[in-house]
C-alpha cells in the first residue's frame, strides 16, 4: 500500500489555512508600520504614545506568530501596559506651556533619511529573500515552568535588561512629571 504525502500548495489560496495565516501576518506587519508612522510623524505627544502602543501590540502579534505566546503576553504587559502607560502619564503631568519652538531640520534631512531607510529596507529584503532559512526543532514543552527556569538560568541577562528598561521608564516618567509641576 502506498502512502500519500500531502504537501502545501505552491501558491496557497486566500481561502486556505496557509493563505489566511499569511493575510493575518501581513495585517500584523501593517499594524506595526501604522503604529510606527503615527509615533514618528504626529505632532501631539499623546498621539505619539498611542502610535507607540499600537506598534508594540503589533510586535506582540509577531511574537505570537513565532509560536511564543508567553513572550507575546510579556510584550503586552511590559511594553504596552507599563512603558506606554508610564509615558502617557508623564505626558499628561508635564506642563503644556513648557514647550519651546523646535528648530527646523535642514532641507536635506528628510530626503536623506528616506534614502537611507529605503537602502536599508532593500538590503534587508534582499538578504531575507536570498537566505536559506533553517527550521529548528522546538526545545521543551514551552510551559511557564520551562520559561521561568530558562529566564533565571540561560537568559538571566535578558531578564535583568527588561527590568532596567522598566526602571528607566519609571525614572523618565518621574523626571517629566516633576519638571511639569511648579
């Protein structure tokens, strides 16, 4: 008796599982780009913080696609929940009359930045498309206990760096809040 191996289609349909997952992935990338654009181009600080939170939420979606729901949850709790909210509170506590006019950027700053960004995007896209990616086996069961043990043994430096990011966010919020009060 012959066994039949079912391989995914070369061009999956939008109505197949692979096509729908690809569409959701592209939507997640769109959310990241939209949030980054809002965060970098908005003139109001509250909108910048909202764009940053949207961008962080998209990054959490990417972590979820990488089959790491615990890291996605930590991204939501730490960056969206803590850092963005602390920045929002600092912006709200700052004195609105304490802004000084910003100097205008040189005329070539925007086209030069766009050209450098386009070259970086082209280089990374070319590298990503021409690289033969290896699929690694999953290690462990991915339980909370396994993640906790890995954080406190193999990845203890990363675990401490996350706490330093939170500490810097708290100190920055306090500095902005103190400067805003007279």
